[in-house]
C-alpha cells in the first residue's frame, strides 16, 4: 500500500495517543475510586479508531457502540464536553443524561452511540440514506464488533445498503471476542469481510495494528463510498487488551492469545513507524504530555461541574412547542 505522508502520520499518531491517554486516565480514575461509572476499555483498539476518523471529513457521520471512546475522541468531540457527559454533568454533550454508553455530539458528527449490540447498523443506514437524498456528499461510518455481525440487523443493514448503494462504511473492529466468547465459538467462518460478497458489496480485511495497512484501507473505503459506488465492509483485525468492561474477568483469555496480543500491540508499532519517518522521541513525548495536560484539565473541570437539574429529566424527550 502507498506510504502515508508525514503530516497525515502525525495526525493519526495524535488521534491514537488521545484515545490511549483518555483510556488510561479513565481507568486510573476508576481504580482510585474518584468516579463510579460504566466504562468499556479500548486498549488495543486505539489505532483502528484513530485511522478511521483520520480518513473521514469533519462533517461525515459516525455511529458507534458503547465501546466508542476511540471514535468519539478521535473524531474531535470537545474534551471538556466529553468528560462532562461521561461523569454525568450538565456540561456534557447530552447534559449528563446519556453517560458513557450514549454519547451524542452532532457538531462533530457523532450522531449516535448505541448500548445494544449491533443496533447502530440500521440507524447508520438511515443517516446514509438522508445524505444520499440530500446530496450533501457526506459518508456515514458505523463501528461495531465481531459479535454484532451475527445479529439479524447486520444482514438487513448490509443488504439494504448495497441495494440502494448507500454512502456507508461498515467498520467491524474484530477484537476476536464477542463479550466473553471467542470468535471461533460464535462464528464458523474464517472471517467477516467475506460476507460482503454475498450482497455484492466490496469487502476489505486488514491488520488494524499496522498503520500502513489500516489507514490506506480506510482511505480507500471512504473514497469508494463517497464516489457513489456504494457501501464497504471493512474488517479490522485487532485485540481487546482488557476485559469486556472495566473490572470484568479476563481469565478466559488463553495464554497464547495474551502473548500474541502483546506482540501485536499497535502502540509500539506506530511509534516505530513515526521514528522511521524522522520524528524524534522528544517530539512524540511532547505530543503525549500535551494531551495528558489537556485531559487533566478537562477531568478537573468535569469533576467540579454541576449535576443536571431535576428539570432536565423532562427535556429532550418530546418535541417542545411554543
């Protein structure tokens, strides 16, 4: 695949480390007992989300799952609003009423975060159809895991998207486990991307731990969808390096899987690529330090913010008329 230029690499690295440092901070706050909320760790999947968001335009649409921190922060939700929502404060994107599993921010294209496995796929079709009807040129990307590929909504959404040549990308982040179930125990097929051919759709399988594979693949998929050629199914192979949710049991992971996961960690691989492109250790460390400082400030702001007022429970439920 074509080499990625330095400017785009820097963009991807910055997004990747923002996802990673946000994840690290969240887990630290939970372990310290400073917050008590539901959180789905993204460690190991940072690069997939960052590369996907880097391939999109700012006004493109994104639908993600409860493990959507990667897409949300990499797409550019203002960090104070993101943390405010996660901590249930009125400074959040949904005024604290959505929480970690239902973050929405149309200003940055994060249209829906779903709490039900696979439920975002048909919703994303609706967004893509609206763009097609309006002629606004937007692409919709919907992110989901390998387990979600087994629900009926996956097949219905794929069939409809191809039938109407919708400008949509189905991004399956295949982290090898559907909750606590290994891929081979819930799907008797070698991969998910091959299902695309059954609908006449373009399918791509790619190593999500290698920036030189995942970004060009996402760039190709976005160009295909935006040009009017129809949807693309991208299967990005990656690893979930933590339990299904923060604090969940991890003992079901066999030792050989854990060893393979450590070898394929996308962060050291990405840093190696950055150094090969003549970025210095000092430059890369400063990016991380700046991100950490921004996150620390946003967390303090969120912790000090007010909870939503009781009146908020009746708002944003039904259409308000004058």
